[in-house]
C-alpha cells in the first residue's frame, strides 16, 4: 500500500504503452531484456509494483499498482525514463528507426483493474513475450 504523509491507497491498473511508428523493436531479445529490467527498476524506485507483464513486438501490457499517483503521472514516470534511456542504451535504434522523434506513441491506455483482474492477467499472459 502506497503511503505518503497524509494519504494511503492502492490503485491497480492495466497499462499499455505502444512504440511510435509501430516498429517491432521488442522482437530483439537484447532490447526486450533491457526493457524488462528497466520496468522493474522503475517499479521498485517509485514503489509501483508490477504484478503481471507481457511484451509484444511493438507494445507492452502490465498490471501494476500506481498507489496514490494519477494515471498520467504514472505513465509519465515509466514512459519518460524509458524513452530517454533506451536511445542511450541502443543508439542505433534512434538512427535507423526514430530519427529525431521520441520512442513512445503519444497515446497510451491505462484503466483501473476492478473486478476483471483475472481476465486482464490472462490477457497480459497471452502477449508474445509474457514475462510473469
């Protein structure tokens, strides 16, 4: 449970982030492994536990607890850090595929899990590269 000085709470969400231009960058095992490690690093650093993670060729799905953060704030934390650091880790990606643009598609999906938690976890598990 997320605790701050004056509030406490849990908020489990289903998040989906898609790569700009639908490039299939996550079919590369090295990029996928880097992404997996970075997602869990951010999750730990910002106390937003990931319960389920599934990566497909050009997008990812995860079920995570954003605590008392807003959905846009949580998305900005994950997408911003990954977007900046992936081009440092893999400069050829920027050169070949993304030129002078960002990594993520500007649109993303994030919704409360609610009573459909099992169905959402099953859906995430069906992604091409289900992690957990």
